[in-house]
C-alpha cells in the first residue's frame, strides 16, 4: 500500500437513488463524479479536502447536501443542469457564515443550515 495514495471518488453509479453517503476516507471528488443521479440526499465525509471544478451535473432530484468537513472546502465549479434553488446545504456548526459568504456555496441554494 502506498502511504501517499489519495482516495478519489470517480463516480457514483447512475442507478443509485435515495440517499448516498460517501465513504469515510474519500479525499477528492472527481470531475462528473456526481451526475445524472436520482439521489435526493448526499453526504460528504469529514475527510474530503477537494472538489473537482465540475463535480456536480444533472442532479435534478437532489434536495439536500450535507458537508461534514470541519472547515470550508472550496468549490469553484458549477452545478450544471442542477436546480440548486431546491437544495438545502447542511454544514457543521459554526461554518454557516463562511459558506454563505463563499461565491459558489453561498449562491443560490434554498437555504444553508447548521446540523
């Protein structure tokens, strides 16, 4: 095992629906990793440190994203083909203001709440 290896989420199989919890240990969310899914909720573990510029595409059933990372993780991509005005963004206690001020996370979501 390479101690320097990083865990990358390349994609979630398109047949997934309902809620999906990304496994602990995943550090990077790859390009188009979350696309064309019938997921209503998705949870990111505290281990995530980076999102690819285009991680989210065509997630029209999504109503909730939970980010468990202990600090704001930058995301400068788009939510192409996804109506984020229907999505509640759940963030750790004390981080709501940071996410609201971020140019992408803070723009267009139905609401940002702390869990």
